[in-house]
C-alpha cells in the first residue's frame, strides 16, 4: 500500500493548499499562522519511553526524571530488563510508570516494521503496551513516522480549535470530530498542525475571528 508521509515544509505547504481546497475555512487560519513546524523526532524505543515517563508531568519534571534515568544508563531495553524496580524508582519513576516501562520493554516492538504498517495497525501495536493510549500512538504516527493523514481527535487543543473553525456549539467528541473531518483525508496531518497553531492564537487571544 502507498503510505504518504510529510517530510519537508514544501510538502506540508502542498498538503495545506489541498486541504484549503476541501475546507476553505482553513484559509484564514493559514493566513494567521503560516506554515507550522513539522516537529519531527527520531522515534523508536527511547521516544516512546520518554512519552510514558512524561505523562501527567510538567515539561521540567519530565526532563529532570529523564536526565536521571539517562545518567543511570536506564533508557534502553536491555539495561531496564536487568535493573530492579527499586533502581527505576530511585530515579523518579512512580510504581505505575515503572510498570508501563516494563510493558514497553516486554512488547519488544519492531520499530522498523512500523514504518510500512497502516496507521490503524501502528496504533493497535502501540496501544497494546500498558500505559500507551491512542493519543500517544497518534503523536508517534505524526512526528516519528511522519504520516500525512493523521488527525489527533483525542487531543484537547485540536478539539477546541476545531470547535471554533467549524462553528460548533460545543467541543466535539473524538468520534464526532473523526466523522466531521473524513473529507479532509488524505491531508489530516496538515489539519492537525494548523489546528494546533490556531489553538495557540486562540489561547493567547490573538486570533482574528474566522
């Protein structure tokens, strides 16, 4: 199957223009926010472990715990397998997150194989890990696998921005948002990036009304 990816700002611009042709209400958003950053990362075990470690923590707290784990050489599957729970807890991991990290190691994900798997198959593989939900899997698709057609319907900022964009009376549920935006395919990653940028303007009250 042909899996589309977004690798460059130029490709993103092409997708944005195609998205605007489908949903013209994105035009004034694009005028305000410009071409968003692609925010790509290298992916792999470390990226997912970072996501698990950082759940429900401030950026600073997550960075501090990660640095302690890194300093203790506890950021690879083999080192974690040989470490005790007490050793992980000593670096700041809660009992729950220790269980999540152990689950990630135990699932032994074939990260190279994810590159050629359909989006839903990737989500299924990642959410099989205890502590990884659909939102984390969608972030992996967008920023690690660079997929071109991912709308993060579970993301609060996207739901708020979409409510304004689509002039909805209330914040949509993930299922409602997925239904409302099916026509945006195959350009939904461009939509996600635009909506995140637009949410930033709305939060700072600097957005020009649509």
